[in-house]
């Protein structure tokens, strides 16, 4: 983990791809969240209150769109890690590929565990 | 004024203030929602974590493109913060609200003390600290350095993740000192890397709240949109305003909120 000439050589695709996913992913997710909120408010739909995101997305409503946007926003770091892993692979940095995929697996594991166990507690 | 507009304005204020002071919005959003709007603490923490993801990803896009964030370091430390965040989020589901309020009050006191130290430090010391750091003056690309004591830093990152998942904050208040003081990274690199890292950390913690049913879409939407707009505004304003005065105001606000949280913890 040294910032060396090797990193600067690998930096352009890595930083470009990661920054692009971060920027456009954030814009898209916030737009979906805002769109869902505007839809729900303008159509006078009653607030769905606190409930699991799975139940919220299941209904065709503004709150469902908002919930999808919220979930999409939290999935953005996984997309970032996937893109970073691809950039590291391209630069033949196999150790960083393994670390990046390991972190992505941890986040996906937390998502899976929350989806399975979360609604029951 | 409709409550949704008040929530959005609160989000803008938290995002602007947070960005100007180099903090995530979480440390402000949780107290605003609980004390200002009477939202239950676990729901406020879940909402705050999603806001932290929004501010982190938005700001990280700029930091990554500018070459200020060390992606390798951030991803490596994320292994620790993610584990800590998940543990914290699970614990929050079982922990009494009063205990969480007490821990949050302690975090606020620590944050305020850190800010006071920064305010009292002479300007010359700050300049000396940033000397030789080409990122300090103009925000250019990060300089070459070698990260030290990685295992110890990963241990610290577990603690930061735990605070994030349990209390709904970004964890930067722990991560920045770890990356700067323990690993020897320049301060601007530490801040930018922590910013990149908090998005992953908060997302891992947020899933438990999202699937447990601790997030109200109608309440969260205006706050997230407000925070995202506020963070962008704060990034612009921070270059034009005196952050020392801002920091002093922040310390007073945080002190008041810490007392309110402590009173909540003891049931007063």
C-alpha cells in the first residue's frame, strides 16, 4: 500500500471509473428518491410509515419509488467496489482485486443477512 | 410550514454545516430528528445512515477524481469498518434507547473536544502540519507516502464502523485520526479517504435498519435530498467563510445537544 509510480500509472481508469459511478449513481438515486417523494405528496397518498424496505417496494406508490431509491443509494458502494475490482484486474493488481472483492462480499453478506433476518427482529 | 419542508431544510442545514466543518451530517441529523421532530432514536439512526451514504458518495466523487482519496487504503480499511458497522447495527436492534442516547452524548462530547482543540491550535501550527503536503494548499493530487501499521489501523476501523452502525454517524471522527496519526497519511488524504470509506460503512450498517423496518420513506426522502443539496452548498461556502467561527458555533450547538442527549439517557 504505497502511493507510487505504479498507482499513478493505474490511477486514470481506476479514479475515472470510480468517480463516475459515485457521481452519476448519487445523482440518479437522489433523483429517484425525490421523484418518489414528489409523486407521493402530489397524489395525496397516505404515508406508509416505518416498514421493511421489501414491503415498501412491493406497493405501487410514491413511497415504493422512494424506498427503491433509498435501497439503490445504499447499493452504490457495491457498484463502486465492482468497478474498482475491474480496474485493479486491468492493472494486474491481484492482491487489491482480492481485497476489493472480499469487502464487496462482506457488504453483500450484510445485505443478505439483513434481508433474511432483518424483518424477523 | 409543512413538516416535509422543515425536514428538507433541516437536511440542508445539516449537510451545509457538516460539509463546511468536514463532518458527515450524521452527528447533526440524529439530534435534529430526535430532539427537533420527536422521531424514535433507532429510526433517526437509520435515516441518518442513509444520509451519510448520500453525502459520502457525493463528496467522494469529487475527492476521487481529484486524486485526494487513497482508494487502496480506503478499500482495505473498509474490511474493518464494514464488520464494525454490521455489528453496531445489529446491537442497536437490541440495545435500550437510553444506552444509545448515552453513547451518542459521549460521542458528541468527544467531537466537541476535538473541534475545540482545532480552534485553539494556532494558525501557524496548522500551516506547519500541512507543510510539505501539496494537497493542503490547493487540494491537488495526493503526495507519495507509505501507509504504516495497517493491522492496528484495521482494528481502529472496526471501532469506527461500530460507532457508525450503532449511532448513525459516518465514523470519520475516528477514521481520520487513525489514517493520519496511526498510518502516517497527510491530513487531506486522511479526510478524503475517510469520506470515501464512510459511504461503504454506512451502507453496510443501513441494511439492517432498512430491512428491520426502522426507516420511514416519507420522512427520509426530504432529509436525504436536503442533505445532498446542503453538502454541495457547504463545499462551495467552505472556501468563503471563516471555519474557525463556524467551528465555535458548532461546539456550542453540540454542547447543548450533548446535554439534551445525556438527559434523555438518564430519563430526565
